């Protein structure tokens, strides 16, 4: 357990940041789920629209330190290629 005043404060801050980061991560997952559902439905316009909405959220996750830059780059790349493939298939 934290003993010094500084370590007590750091523990409080860590708890607060954890809650904020959980909310951010959950929000990002929601946007990703919408893209996945749109891709599964086979509607390219809907999927492209969902991806456009998800991209700023993913980027915000990087700037806030919730997700790693390369993780987001990989996710965006894979999702955009899947959305693009929907158009070629139709």
C-alpha cells in the first residue's frame, strides 16, 4: 500500500486515469464493432461510412495513449482493405 503522500496521490491519479482509459477503449471498440457489422452485412457504402467515423476515434486513442500507433495503423489498414474488397466483389 502507498505510504508517502506522493505515492498516495499517484495511486489516486492512476485509478482515475484507468477509468478514463477504460471508457475511451470501450468507445473505440464500439466504433470498430459498427465497422465490422457493416462489413458483415455486405453494404460497402455503410461500411465506408462507419470506417470514416471510426478513423478519428482510433487516432484519438493514439494521442491519448490508450492504443499504440502501429496497432491503430494496422487496424485501419486491414479494415480499409476489407471495405475496399466489398466494392470489388459486388
